[in-house]
C-alpha cells in the first residue's frame, strides 16, 4: 500500500516568501568590492574573471556532489549541494556553492525548475530558471551566427571556400524542447534564400559553444577554442573550421559578458555562483571552470555538482574538467535516495514510495558500484541519503550499515525540509573526510592513450562492461578522428543516464554486457571526442502534459507553478 503524499509548500512559494539580501551584501561576504560587480538589478551580478587567483584556488577545498543512477525524477543533487553549503556555513566553514544554469527546455517541459528544492534553494528562483543574465541567449546567438556565416559562405560567389553542404556537422540551436526542429530543410524559396540543404536544431545546452564556455580558461582561450570548431569538409576533403570563415572574434564578442560567472544567493543568504549549463548525458554536465575557480578564489570551501549519476557527470568532471583545469577535489559526496534504491531493487514507478527493505538491499548494488568507482579516482566518498518522508528507519539503517562495511560514512540529509540546520551532520562528515587528508585525486585514463583504449577503460572500469563494440559508422568516425589529428582529446561519453549500460532497462548493477558505439561526434574546440552509445536526443521533445501548462503569472508579475 502506498504512503499518502504529504503536502508541502511549493518551491516557488518558499522562494517568494524569503527576504533576499542585496547582492552587494552577498559580495561583501566574499570580500568583493562593489565596484567589481556588474549588477543585474538588486539580486544578481556578474563577477569579472580577473578576480580569479590561482594561488587561492590551490588552497581552497573543492567538494564534488554526484549521485547514484537516478530515477526519472532525479535524486536531488542540486538540493543536496545547496543544503550542504548552508550546513557548512552553519558549522563555521566559509563555503560557496557553484552550480549550472537551468535550461528553459526542461523548465517548461518536465522538471519545471532547477534551482534546488524546499528550503535548499538558490534565489531569485524565477530569474535563475528563466532568462537569468542572458548567458544562454548569448550562447545561442554565437552558435547561430556561425551557422549563418557558414550558409553565407556556401552562397558566396567571391569568398566561397568550397564547403560541401552534405558534410556540415554544425547545427543551429535554441533553448526550448521542440522535436519538430530536429531534422529540417533550409534554403528553400529560390537562390535569394540560400542553398537548400538538410539541417536541424539542437537544444542550447548541447551546443559546442556551451561546452567551450565551460572549458575556457580565459577570454583568449575562449577565442582560440571557438576558432577550432569543426564545421565540415570542402568538396576536395579539406577540413573547415570556424576560423576559416573568420567567425571566432564575432562569436567571442557575443560572449563577452557571458564568460563572467553569475553571483546570487541561497535562501539563508550564503553566496552562490551559477554559470554554464551543459547536460551530462550528451555533454560534460558541469559548470564552467571559471566559475569553479572563482568560488575557490573567494571561499575556503566550494561545493559543486555534476549532472546525473556518477558514471556520467562525475566521470566527466574528473576526467575532463579537472584534468583540463588543474583541479583536485578533496572529497566526493554521493547522493542516494531510498526511492532510487527501491527502483534499482525492482520497484516500479507506482511502488517508489512503498517501504520495502528487501528491495533497498537488492538495489544497494547500484550505490556500491558508484562507491567503488569513486575510489578508483583516489576519492573515498561520503554518502548523502537525501531524505524523503516515505523513508523508513529500517531502510536508512540498512544503507548506513552497508556503506560502513565499505568504509564509507552515510549521513541523512534533511536540507529539503530544514535547510542548513538539516545538513550540519552531513557537513561535519564531509569536513572530517577532507581533514583525514587521505584522498588524492587521480585521473582514470591518459588523454594521450589511443581512443579505443580510453573508451574501453571507461566502459570496463566505470560501467562494468565486458567490452566495447563499434558499428561500421563508428569505425569510419575513428578513421576521421585520426585523420584530423584529434586522437589525444578527452572522451565525453553520450549515454543513457538510466543505467550503467547503454540499455536503460538494465537497472541495478548489470553484468555480462557490452556497450556499442553507434557513431562519433567530436568537439575540437571544447577538447573532447563524443562516442554516442544508443540513440541520444540532442533536441528533446515536450511530454504529453508539459510543465508549462501548470504555470501562470498575475497582473503584478507574480509567477506560480514554476517548481
């Protein structure tokens, strides 16, 4: 029998009842001069990247929040990240949370918002979930400027580079779920409207421009990376990059403000930096290197998150972002929920809230594998049991006992219902793990290893696969990567978030499987190769009942339903 649902205030009701501090008061907590703020009203500001100090970065403590393989609803990494930050500050540890920006597609599609939840939120919640400071718009415009320049060059009679339209890999983007734009034909209506060709749209978080913003070390590096974007080939097989159509400077101009991280606050008035927003199943799933370093410059401790389960977001955070940015996390927090353990133990969606110790015990193998994986990076995790009112004491005790047997502390996190007061125990455990001084981050693979070896390492070590198979199209892609001299790039796997495998029906800890690389994409500017496992959508569609249908706004501009 299912437990009746308990009624809470909605996220937006909690956020709107909160009295925010002026953003200059949040800046003071970080010792930032008001003249260094570029304010967007009273509660948001841009921070200039010149504030970043590598010496201070080296002396700060970086905490990565990741999770077990999630249920479709997600397990609350952002909520735990924000709650942990509140708890850290409550126990006297100066801490800033550094997060990704939400995408409008999921906001109006399924999720309805992505600024934390309950009493662990970042505010102003409505602004963060909507247009914020315009970063996504700038990324979209820079991406589409390159598309326009490419099509203009194809049509040009005087500056034509001979680009073969059939080879163009660059797509337009928009930050909205719109399946009708996945595959389209452009340039119809006569020669004045361009050359007809097949094209399509990705969602903005999937743009390589987003990935580049998140990987850039400074403005000069941003321009170089933009110039390195691969477009396609000429009719005589010569590769064409964004620099060949002289796009990089104009694109960088559009990103001149977007490169600066955004400062906001938590419900309890602690600093929060939010910047960049790639998805983790098709991109690298972490905020910008610049935002993380900004937080580490300004705070003794930084809490940051990586999207979806640790097999995706954390692996990419550690093997791509940390290696590229020279970052060394001191500890990993693995978010688990009792409902997710029930899911991996065989519960169906309508049984997620049913107390069942046997299912939790069976599903623990998923969390166990994630714990093992984090230890392969030299990091002993702390498990945060994100509490739901449907959890039973017996289920929680079982998880804590099984984690203890693996040498891992598991702590109940009550950030959703109690804010920082409910995460002080978790904060204390995280600080204790850092102060042991036993964690020593190491990357899983060498970027200079052969491409197949790097993929095999991730598949075997992180997913638990028996091996990797390649389609004919993927093998052709490997030859192209080799011809372009991109073998020494990092690997950014595109895979379902619902399973360790590439089959979303294989929950728990599957064994005896192989993963199949269907094809390759590569982001030469961002600096990684993208093996695509299965059919990964870069332009999502809306569900039958979009979250947008439950939203409204009154005559005073007050929004409801955005949660």
